[in-house]
C-alpha cells in the first residue's frame, strides 16, 4: 500500500511538471525583441523568419524552428536566443561576405583553372566548410599532375563592414614520380611484361607525357588493365589483391607495389549454343565463326567479341532484342562455355530523342535514320543509321541507348558529340630541292547546322596557286537529292618558272543517294592556256602553247561508302568510279575514267587497322590529242616519298613533269595506337606505296613516256585526329625509282581528302 501511494504521488508530480511546462510553452509572452550582432543584414530581414510577426505566438517549437531557419540561410556562423522576463534577445554573428578571391604561388595551374576548381566567387559568404572543400579539391587537382605534396592555405584579410578578401596561398611542391614498380605473386609473366601493360610508368628522362607521375586514381585503372591482360590469356581467377603507392622515406617519389594472385590457366574444352531460334546446322556454322576456339586458351576479349558477333548474326536473321548469356563452367584446367540465346518480344518505337547537338539541326540527324516513331524496332536498321551518322563527319562520336517503357514500346536516345565542322586545313611540304608548298582550305561541312557544305580551297606555293569555291546542298527538297556547284581558278608554273599554265571555269551537278550508294552527274566548263617564256629550256610540247583550250565535259560518278567513321575509319570501305566525256562543245574531245578505293580491316579486335588504297585511271583522245592540262600527275600523298608530280614522263630540256595519260597506284598501311602514350590520341603507321604513270600524245623530247615500271616507296608516320581533321607527319623513302624522278621525304598535312 505504501508503494502504491508513492507511485501515485510520483505520477501526479510528473504530470504536474509536464502540465506546467506545456502551459508555459503555450503561453510564452514576448513584448519586446532586441536584435544585436547584425552588420550587413537588417533587423527586419532576421525577424522575417518568425511566422506572422509581430503577431507571432511564441513557444519553444517556434523559437527552435526560427533558430534552424537562420542557420539554414548560410549567412550566420552563430545564433543565440535569450529570454529575460518578456524580452527576447536575438544575438547573431554573421559570416563575412567575400569581396575578392585570389591565388598566389601557383604556376602550373592558372587562376582561371583554380577558380573553376574552388567554386568560390565574390559575394559568396565566407563558409568554412566550403573553404575546406575547395582546399581539398585544389590539392586533388595538383595530385593529378604529380604534385602530391602540394599545400594550400586559405588566408582571410578583413576589410571592415563584414567583408573579407580570400587568398589561397599555394605551395605546389616538387614533382613526385614513380621511382619503382614492383610485382609480387606473378609466376608466369615477368615484371617487365606487366610494367608494359599498366598505364603508370617508372620515371625516366624521356617520359614526356606524364605517365611517370604518381596519380592515386590511376591505380584502379591499372588494376583493370592487369585483370584484362590475365583474363585474355586464360587466367579467369586472376586477382589484384593489393595495389598501393608508398612514399619513399626521402620524399623523392613513390614505389608502386602490386600483389597479384594469378590462379589457373584455363583451356576451352567445349562450346555450345542453346537457342530455339535457329536449327542445329546453323548453330554449328556459328560456332565455327566465333572468336573462341576449342583447345585454345580462354580469352575474355574473344568471349566479348563472340557475344557481339552472335548478336549481330541473329539481328541479320531478323531477330530483335537478342540476349546472349554465356555460362562458364570450370573443371580443373578446362572450361565449358554455353551461349544461351533468346529473343525479346516485338517492340515498336515510341520516341526518338537526340541530345548533344548544339549546332546541328534535329532534322539533319533524323533524315539519316532508317527508323521513325511508330515503326517496329529493328536493331539492324538502327546500327545502319548510327554508321550513316558517323560518316557525315559532323560528330566526334555517336552512341545510343534503349529504354523499354512498356511491354511493346521502346524509346531510343541518340547521344551525339559534335566536332568542329568548320574545318581549316593546311599542309606543308618540304622537297629534296628545298621547295616549300602551302595549302589552305576553309571547309564547312555543316553550314548553319543544316548539313549544307560550303568550301573555299586555296593551294599556294612558290609555283602554284589554286582557288576553288563550292556549295553543296545534300538534301534538296528534303530528298536524297544533292545539288552542287563550283567556281575555280588555277595558275601554275614549273619549277624553273619558264612554263606557265592557267585554268578557270565552273561546274554544277546533281546526285542521288540510296543508303550507302551515290550516283552523280556533273557538267564542267573550263578554259586553259599554257605559255612558254623565250628563255625556256623546255623541249617538249604541251599542245596548248599560246592557245586557249575550251573543255566542255559531263562526268558520271558512282560511289559507295560503308566506313564506320569519317575521320578515322577502322572497318569498311569506300570507292568511287567516274567516267568523263568531253566534246559537248569546246575544243577538247576525250574520254577519261578513274577508279579510287579504300578498304579498312581491323586486326586483333581493332588494336591494329590494315588499310589498302588503290587508284587507276586513263584518258584517251577521241579526236586530236590530250593536251597537258587534262593529263594525270602522280606523287605526293598518292605515292609518298615522291614530290607532287615527282614521277612519270618528263621534259628532256628542263626535267619537269609533263603528266601522263595512264596511272595506277596502290598503298598498304598498318596503323595503331599500341605502344603510344595514352591520352595523346597519337597513332603510328607504316606503309608501302606502289605506282606508275606513263603515256603522252606528245612524245617528242619527253623521256619516260612509255615507262610503266612501278615505283615503290616505304616509310612511317605519326597521325592523330584533331578538331579540324586528321593530322599526319609522314617520312617516305623511295625503294625503286628512275633517275629522273624527284623525291620528297617529309610531308606534313592536316585535313581530309578522299
């Protein structure tokens, strides 16, 4: 009974205290508010955070929320409330306002870069959390360029009236590089082999591209590179157990340490396709063509390529939404792989969205698509459309994603990354005779974002000037119908300056495109004239001495292009066959035929690209003879290692090229970015060119006019894709030539030519 009485008394006391507290909170009376500590901000601004002020009903909940709201503005470092009798005193401490942000001690990163990294601007409040975050970001950016010990100290200079100048004092520190790379646990591959795989390299004087800097973020990438290397050689269970950079005791650099576990090496024992979509005979045929082979070591890259191949083959058979699930079963050192293949349900295109095209109009992209909203989805048509967009030359990359929004509806999102379509191209050549040439071109392939082509080409050298202005409308009347026109003028003289030729005229045409095949008809009218100085040593005839020759011709061309890229193709081909008939009025009457082609073939999953280029042409007179302005010339880009017009029939008097009626050329090229510094975009290439040019209707005092013997050259070069087109530096060396041929061992060019 005593315990019960005690319990009841205690309960009543607690309830009384709660009631009194609750009543006090509800009936809190504030007759006056005093605000202190404010400098820039007004009293009314602060009191505005009290609900319905001055008729606010004060209680603990309202005051607590008021305090939180003031802190959440980010304008106050401290907010205190004090209640004395019926007076509420609000004491605040404002964050200063930043008047100016500056950086000192920085050389490697300029102020603009640091501003973008710090993300603190004038008129921001001086928030310590934001400043500390900015310090961490700046340090991280310096680590990326090897300045691992960089120090960043923020300094504040008070200006009064709640304003400060903020200065980040930076000590960039010394460059810390990777001194040694060590591997532990590797039994089957040497340290040197593994060092060649990862992107980080040991320090050496010739490391020019920063691969020897210690960048912590690169460790994860190097982990993946090692895993790919082992997985591609049959080590399915390979692991990088530890990847760590250790600072040397003398703080001179880092040691990079990898501890690896190689595991077993697996051989492919059996390959099986499981699918109800095709018959057993087709399964056997596909298994013969996939990249994985029985009794060969397992290769993860071959597995990925096999999956891609199977998807493409099934799509060509008309199936959509193909899913290939490889099931890998290990047994001792053997592996069995089962490809489970099935098809999703038929779907229709709901919406096609295009992103990334800031300059190119949507309709320019959509007219290249083989699919429209409402069509049944077809993966093969989508792939064809993507290839067509890449061949335009407007985009650096074109990717897509699919979003299944319903059981039978799908959205397609196209993501394009535009490149500079207003290309300025130029080229410089240096010949063995100290001859320098310069070419300049302004070529806008996507004028006003409408896909129109506008070009201004100028080739200027000591002995030649060529100007060409042209316009092409590729989709006249919104059809696959192109219209184009050109106006041109050319003035040339031979190396000795004793023979000068001029040619000018215009051309216009129409073209029809059906998927990758294009046909065109072009009319051209030109006048040409050749003059020989009285002091000339030339002994041959041009057929145009002092005579103005009018040439009126029609050309029919047919071409096809299946390349996977406009600027840097790795697969596919393109060819063009043109035939010209002259004699529709004018003085010249002839027939000319030219064939050019290029083929690209990827090797080792595209790590290497083999290219084959060929060309052939002839011109024959229907009446009279072929004069000099209508003949072919060979050399330069078509036969590297030789000067432009550096081979073929030559004048016995001044040793100048007079051109030929027939030519052929072949080129073999291997290109790759393997063994080149990553992130530079550089590729190396090796090549061999073969060709010849011969035949002239004016044989007197011409040597080599019937010389069909091939000229052969080989060489190497460096190439990369730039915003204005492919850049190449070529070193070519003739292996087989004639005494009268002229060499040019180095060529530099930037821009694109067919």
